[in-house]
C-alpha cells in the first residue's frame, strides 16, 4: 500500500513537471475556497473586485462550464496563475478539493495569500472525514502548515466589514503581482546582459 502511494506521488510529480511547461497563464489569481462556506460571500466579492481592477481571476463557478474536466481545468488554472488566494473557513479542511488545490499551489511554489474567515489558523488540520491515502494526508498536512505559517488576513464575518477585507485583499494581490513582475523583469534583464557579454 505504501509503495503504491509513493508511486502515485512520483507519477503526479512527473505529470506536474511535464504540464508545467505546457500551461499558459489563464489567470493571474486563483481563488481557493470552500464553496458551501464562502462562494456567495467573500470569494465572489473578491472575484468581482479583482475583475474590476482588471486582474484576470479564476473562481470555479465563474470560469468553468458544463463538460469541463474538473481536476484538469482547476489544476491548469492553478499552474497558470501567479498568485493563490486561499479563503479558509470552518469547513474548508473537510473538502478534498480545497486541500488538493492548496497543496498544488504550495507544490508549484505560488505566492499564497491566506484569508482566515471565521476560523483561526491553529484550528486548521486535515479532517478525518475525507477519504484519501496516507501520502495525500501528508501532502495536505504540509500545505496547511505552510499556510498557517504565512501572514494572512483574519476576518470575523459577525464583526468585520466586508468591503474593507475585500479592498485590502485586492490591494495585497496588486502589490504581489507588481513584485512578481518586477522580479521577472530583473531576471530577464540579467539574462540578456549575460548573453550580451558571453
């Protein structure tokens, strides 16, 4: 059983490496969220605010249509994005899909901006109710620990102002995109300089 799980992990990593070069950026931002908790609130509000700011953003119910392959479409959106926004909520860790998306964002070394909505970071852990292998549990647990150790936004829906958290999160995304583009431009300039002097 353990050997099978290890082989599946290796296969997934090989497939990830192959697709990494094929994926074209379809969006700058991927919003990872538990639909039952946040789709009609913070996830949708943030999606619309980012679109108003002309930032291409992926939200599953806005970017997918009937007939799309769920994992393929979402995985490509994650791999093609520059930033992930993970909206953690009370039932987030009960969802295999949420945990898979978070793990893929962490494995592909995306910058992830956590929003802890009605949940404390210390309360996040892989639920015993989801069906997955030991390898996936380790993968998901690692991703959650990475998110817990990342500075994020805390939001209490009973006390907080929705407009403020969405505006602040949008500003953080804009700043992060500028940083990523600046690093990319510096790297490209350094490579061109190196070619000129080679």
